[in-house]
C-alpha cells in the first residue's frame, strides 16, 4: 500500500519526495517548499509517527487534535506530535511550509521530544501560536541556510550541519510556545473547580483511553465519585464523561482502522475490547458503520 501524507512512519519519509518538492535527508527529515493544503489531506482521524512543525503562510485551515478544534491563520505556527490524532476539516486556501522530523532524528540532536513536548498534550495548552514578524524572518533564513547546506557535496559534513540547524529551529519553536503559554497563563482568569476537574479528566483520558473504558476508573484516579465526575464534566463541556470516553475510543479506532496495517483482531486487543463482535457492535452504534465498512471507505 502506497502511503501518502495521510499516514506514514519515519521509514517512509523519504518516499514523500515522489509527491512533494523539498529537502529530504537520511529518511528522517523533510522540509517542503511552499505548498497549498488540500481538503483531501487528513480527511479521517489519523495518527502520524513523526513530529510536524507547520507554518501557515497564507489563508487558514481548521484542524482537530485529540478532539480539540483549532483554526490556524496566516502567520501562525502549529506543532503536531505523534501522541495526537489529527483531522483536517476545512482549508481557506491555505499555503503552508512543513518540517517533518522523526523521533530518531530528534534523539540524534540530543533532544528528548517526549519530554520537551509532553506538556503540549495537556488540554490546557494550545499547539498553535502567532509568530512575530522577526520570528518568521528568522525561520525563512534558517530554511534558506538549510537549502544551501543541502546542496553541498555528499562527502561534506552536511548531515551534521543540518542537524545543528534543525536543533536551532526546534528550540525556536519551543521558545515561541513558552512565550505564548506564559502570556496565556498571565492573562487567564482563575479556573473554577469544574474547569480544573475537566482538565484533569481529559489528561487522564488521553493517557488511559485505550485500556480504561469506564467512568469509575477516572473518578477513582481523581478521588471523587463517578456521579460527581459525570456531573461536573457535563456541566463544563455539555458532554458526559462517558460520552467523552466513547469519542476518544472511536477516534482511536478510526485511526487504527484507516491508517494502520493492523487486523481488526489486533485492534480489538489494542483497545482492550472483550472480542471482535462486541467491538463491531460498539463501533457501529457510534458511527453507523461496521469496522470493516469504515476501513474500506476511500
């Protein structure tokens, strides 16, 4: 099966050069030229195996990350991590530049991405920020410099130089995120107890949804009763705790069905359902389709 931008692993990064113009290095990094974002990219929930740094150069696009909706406008940057499930909803003639980096590439520049980017998974953090004009200018200069280095002879220290430049770009993004996060925290009104409970619940749900399907587990982790948890989650979000659990499970199931090579039996095991029959009934109840039918949709 030929992969597209809808889903690929770090080993398949190099194959993207057949579809997109840009810089491809060692199978673990690609930097695209400016490209128009099409509506048929990520039309279904998908979990990618690489880190994406995305800059919106023109227009806008609407995207969901782990059931949270965002609109990325011109001049904004967005960071995607493999812990997220992404789905594109609509593009407003968006033109983007993308840097995709594998986990092993980041490890090679002495960066632990899971440690650095873990806070972004929190329901209280945003993965989208507005860049200053100076930051956009710096990024453009880095891209131009990487292109120049990329054209060096193979026997040069090209890989080592580009690793160093990419390390600088990554830390520039981290600096932007920290700045925007601090601004948001400084201007935020004190959170109610209900909002704090919701944030804690969503963080636990992200971590445990594949294994824990019942409200009682999350209530126990939060040292409150299931009834109280259900009440506060409904009050804050308009959805019950059980509905959020179902949505997270279905999101994960859709991603596995559509963009992995795993069998339904394997997916049943990953999501800790008792058997394939129960999983099929559960999936159809929430989507109107059987897992097999959903998997075949193009």
